[in-house]
C-alpha cells in the first residue's frame, strides 16, 4: 500500500499488537504514522473503555476494573510505552553522561529507577481511572491524548537521540504546524 494509507497502517503496527502489512517504510511514511498516532489511541483507549464497561456490567469493583483496563491497554500496546518509560527512568536516574545513559536505556534489563517509575505510573493510572466519574470516557480520552506526544516529539528541529533505529526514521519529520 502506498500513499496516505501506509502511514496509518504503520502507526497501528508500531503502537499496537495488530499486525498490518506496511510495505513502504520511509521518512514520509514515518511522518504520516506519527501524525496518525493519536487516532491509534482510539484502539487502545477503546479497549480499556470496553474493559471498564464490562467490569461495570459484571459488578466488579471500580479499582479492579481500572486495574484490568490498564492491563488490557498495556497488553494491546505490547507495553511499549511502559518499556520506554522504564528505560528513560533508568537512563536519567543513572547520572551518567548522555552516551552512557543511552547505552543503559538500550539494554533489555530494568533497573531500580525503572521499576519504581513503572510502579508509580501504573498505580496512578489505576487510581485515576478508578476515581473518574466516567471512567470509560476517561480511558478513551487518555488513549488519544497519550499519543499526542508522538507528533510533537517528531517535529522539525528535534534530532534523533542516536543515528540508527526508528527514532532516526521519524525524527524531524513532522512540520511544527502538524505537531500542533
């Protein structure tokens, strides 16, 4: 698939467990994928909202339904955002120079800063959903707004942290107007 459809398909493939073929992967496709990222939040936020609604129908406690919803969103995204957050926390928490911090972030293990950060973030997400008056709506909104950072992070003038990998493919591809 070429043209407009390749970017959204790449966004779905990168940001969820849904495997869609994207034969054309280049900077243009990457730009379109980053611009479509917030829409992919409808899939992940929708899944969390569905779990919350099912939890309500089954008369589960709000806390249990919220925990299951956060877990469902993590599974649907391959926990990619959580993995990245843990890597970031370990890298920044190391106090090392940039090159060494990037090496720490690239490793597959998780350190104490990553563990503590993940625990706090997941607890806050569950608590926020459990206390929201319309938790399913909140989950849907969070799914979309949580992906608004991707176009912003990939806007023109923002370099990749390192020359290889996905970041280099999408860094600087989104016009500032598109990021807004």
